[in-house]
C-alpha cells in the first residue's frame, strides 16, 4: 500500500469513528455531560502522554508548555476544544444530534470566514457565495424554528477558534493535543472529586459505565492520531472532501438511528448548507489544482 492510499484509508477511518461517535455518547446520556467530559479529558491525557513517552517525544511536550506564551496558547486551545466537546456531548444526550451535525457541516465555511477576517486570507468568488448561502440557511432556520441554531453555531465557531489558536503553535498535532488535555487534566480531577464527594460518580458504579468512560480516551486519541498520519500524506483538498463523511454520518445517526425530528425548515436549510459546501469544495479543489500546476511549472523551468 503506497503512502497516499494509506493516508486516505487513515482519514476515512478517522472520519467514520468521529461520525459514529454519537452512538457511543448516547450510551452515556444518563451521566452528566461534565463528568463524561472529565473522563474524556483525563483518559485522553493518559493515552497521549503514553504515546509520546513510547516515541521518546516527551521533551516536545515540555517545550510546548515551557514558556508563558506557549502555555497560554495551549490553554486557549484547550478552552476552545473543551467547549466544543462539552456542547457536543450534551447535544447528543439532550436529543439535538441533528443540530450538532449541522455545526460540523458549517465549520469549513466558518473557518474560511475566520481566515478572511483575522488573517486577511483571500476569498475566491465561490467561497464568498458559499458563505452567503450558509448564512441565509442559518437565518432561514432561525426564522422557521423561532430560535437560532445555537448548538450548531457554538460547535462551528468553537472549532473555528480552536483552529485559529492552533495556527500559532509550533508543535505537531499530537503534541499540541497532549498539551491541551494535560492542561485540562487538573480540572477533570476536580470534577472527579466533586462527583465522588456527592456519592454520584458513574465511574465504578457498574462495569459497563466504567468501561465506556475509560474508552472515551481511546475514542478521542485514535482518530486524532489517524488524522495526523493522513494529513502528512494526502492533499488538503482530499482531506477536506473526506472530512464531510463525519457530519454526514452524524446526521444519519440523528435522523435514522435516534429518530430525531427533521421538519420542513430542516429540509430547506440542510440542502442549502450542502450546496454551500459543494461550492466551497469546488473552490478548494481549483485552488489546489492551481497550486499544483504552478509548482509543476516551477519544477520544469530551467535554472539560470
């Protein structure tokens, strides 16, 4: 298996795990989301630290947390991702998995908007059109349902802010995520103490819940490691396209497995979002093709 094929397989596997994760979190719907989040954080920290230890790369973790500036960046990233995780976990248990999937459909378009506003990145015509269509879909859904899709917006923007902060980190994704969960681990321990003090801790109450809570670390670490592997071997346009598998599977879990309502306004807004994503993908593909063509021309040009 060549490197590109292995990367695509790793990316597809990661997105399938993410896309089907609502099935896992639904099994924990009877446990307060803050306790589930604490276990996800703690066991992820154990696994990621173990991976870096086996790789002999713990020194990179110390470097990532070694100065106040780098620590502050990691802490800001930790705040963004923990917000995203908490809202996602809560939304599944509360019966809002459909809106959660909408948030991850919106994320690529939010990322383009943040890149434009913060970094002054160029926005081609199709990308601008995609953002306008997505904005119209959100406005339409707000009008139709009488309330803004806050879950979707929080998930999309918290993940967008997470990506914004991560741009300022000079370490790889596995090291940075390890730093984030290590920073959050003391808070997780406080949550454990609070739940045990109240006599309400789910961990240890029965074998199934205990095993599922420990498994949250595996469920978090595995797709992130696969994604990191894939990102180094697959073109960005391909990565972006495969990533739509995640919210698509979440959407099917919500509607077909959980039986969440999908009304008229959803039926109008979701196709608008999908159209916006199609335009965004086409624009990204054209940009990638243009960059590849330019690089090929440079490689073929004679040296002087």
